[in-house]
């Protein structure tokens, strides 16, 4: 979990730095990527990393992958969130089937998690239509940064 915590702290800081660099007319990280690393094979490598993290820890589909997408792709936060969610449905579906086969699922807990998550999902997806992309990006960065700091034991919420 330490690696994930470091990633959740490092990437938001890089995103803030990149945003300031781009606003000041500087050159973005995206412009320093090797020529062979394009939009599609870049997504492939992000997918490999995400699949590995989800399979091992269940972390990755909604946190690490969105950060990497924000860092390397020039799309609105709303499009990136929607893309990541559709990707996560497929990724976590496959991972879920694997865990069903291993017998490592608590169905009662799954049921209550789903019931509790539905209102949040409906409210959150509705807000993406009325809240600006920069505000969504800011909230996302703060949540992921504090999660990373918590995973590293730097801050404690409980």
C-alpha cells in the first residue's frame, strides 16, 4: 500500500505543477513523452498498471488511473471521469468474476455497499453537468492527495 500512497501523493502534485506550467506558457509533460508513446499505447500501459493494481489491491480503477489520465490526456475532467468509470465497470467486472471463483466475496457486504453507493453515484454524476471542470479536478486532486497522505500515515482521520 505504500507504493499506492506515494503514487496518490506524487501524481496530484505533478498535476498541479503541470497546470501552473501550462498556464504560464511553459511546456507540458505531455510534450516530453517519447514519440512511440501515443494516445493509444499510452492508454494500454495505463491499463496494464491499473489492472495489476485492481487485481492485487482493489485500488486503481477509480483513483490511480484517473490521475494518470488527467496527467497525460487533454480531455475535460467530466469526459475523463466518464471514460474511467466505463473502463472500471469492465475491469472490476472481470476482477469480480475472478474473486467469485476464488470464493473471496462477502455477498452481504456487497449488497449494502451497492445500496449505500447508489445515492452518491446519482448525485455525483448529476453534479458533473453543473460544476465546472476545474472545480471537479480540484476536488479530485484534494481527495486523492489526502487519501495518499493517509495511506502513508502522514495524516490520520480516525
